[in-house]
């Protein structure tokens, strides 16, 4: 229900466009497919993924020449859910962390402004609510505001935070955070990192160093590298995914601001293109406005 609410804008526009694409047609012909292609591309599904979806639909229409537009919704829904399944996306429904890592270390990456800090705060809230002991690490030492913002979320969620002054070594903050977390017997550690996309080599060096220093405390940390992307930025989000996956091994994605965009299709495109599961979606600015991404709910919210 909240998902529907959060995605209202994506939903209505995507669905409206979709309806227009097939309006007045009694069967799926080239015209319908052309319109559909346009709708998918303009909803930020991305060209490659759009062509993949169109091809799949074409193949299904070819086997049954009289597929009407009523059935098109069903086919689209199946094909999109199928595409997401291939990237192993969206099978979880709860905020859960593997029990085997104590603590479970999540390194969060992404450029400034995408909603990185907010996502960390929302995750801290959810994990805490699930009874986990959470520690935050303010390793984005490049901007004073980043440290202050994370502190605000730490206060709001009543979760301990480890920080140093602005300009200090991010790797050193990460090290301190892990040490403190181990001492406190924490279940989850969430480390914020600097969001500068200066150049690929610098980014890679920075993230590699943070990882290496963390491993002095916990040899297999980080257990998860979560890339945060702003879902309302369309092709920029694709570009950022490209750069970050080239710089480090990204294991999961959080796509934010899906409440404020008509372009929710970006979730479909990015998970398909990068074969990385979208784990969380942001649907508002509040503490509770983060959801575990569920592909069936997501697709259904478009076609209801
Ligand atoms: P950071 O620079 O990446 O750490 O970004 P912040 O976490 O500070 O977020 C930037 C802005 O985006 C803030 O005003 C947040 O409230 C807002 N924001 C973050 N996530 C969402 C979301 O899912 N939906 C909406 N509407 N706003 C969001």
C-alpha cells in the first residue's frame, strides 16, 4: 500500500503513457510496439533494456498473431518481472542481514546529493527496529556537512556514530568505526564514503584504501558495497553506476527519490544493464520511506 503511494507519480505517468500507446488498438502491431518502445525509453528503462523487452514481446506476439492489447499488460508484466528475475532482484521482503558476519559491514558509495546519507539513516532505523545493534561511520570526511548530516541521522535513530574532523583520512575513520563496532558487539556497521566522482583512478584508489584498512580489523569486510543512485536522474544514474562499478565491486543498489519521478523505469534498466540487484528503493524523505525492493510489487504497482 505504501509502495503504491510512494510510486504514485511513476505509476500514473508510466501507466498513462502505456495506455495511450495502445489506445484504440485491437491487437499488438508494429505501431503498438513502436509506441511502447517510446514509452519505455522515455520512462528511463534505457535503450538496451527496452529493446530486450520489445524483442521478448515480439516473440510472444509472433507465436500468437491475435494477441490483443488487453493481454499486452499481462505480457509486459511477465516479461519485466522475468527480466528482473534474471538479475536475482527483489526476492526479499524484509530488512535482513546475514547472521554469519558479526558485525555485517556495509560500505555505502554514491555521489553527493543522491540521498546517500538519508538512505544510511533509514537503514539504521530499520535495522535497529529489527533488533540489531547498529554503528555508523562518517568516512565522508571531505565535506563538513556530510559529517553533520550523518550525526543528525545518528541522533534521530539513536544509533552510535564514529567520526573525526573534516579532512581527516576516510580510511582511518573506517578503521575506528570497525574497531568500535567489534568492541560494542555490533550486528551492523554502515560506513558513509566521500561522493566525489573526480576521476576513475582517484575514486578507485580511495575506495580501495578504505577497504584495505577495514580489512585490518575484519578480514572479509566490507560484506556489502551498496551504491546509492537517484532514480529521478535517469541517464545520470546509469552513468554513475558505470563509473562506480568500474571503480569497485558494487554488490547491491539503492535507488532513491522514486516518489518524485515519473521515471521509475530506471530501476528496471539499471538492474538489467549492470546485473546487480536493486535491494532498496527510497520513496520519500522520512525515516520510514525506504523499502526493500520487491519486483512483483514494483511491477504490479505499474499495471494495477
Ligand atoms: P547525499 O548528499 O547523497 O548524502 O544526499 P542526502 O541524503 O543529504 O539527500 C539529499 C536530498 O534528497 C535531501 O533533501 C533528502 O531529504 C532527499 N532525499 C533522499 N532520499 C529521498 C527519497 O527517497 N525521496 C525524496 N523525495 N527525497 C529524498
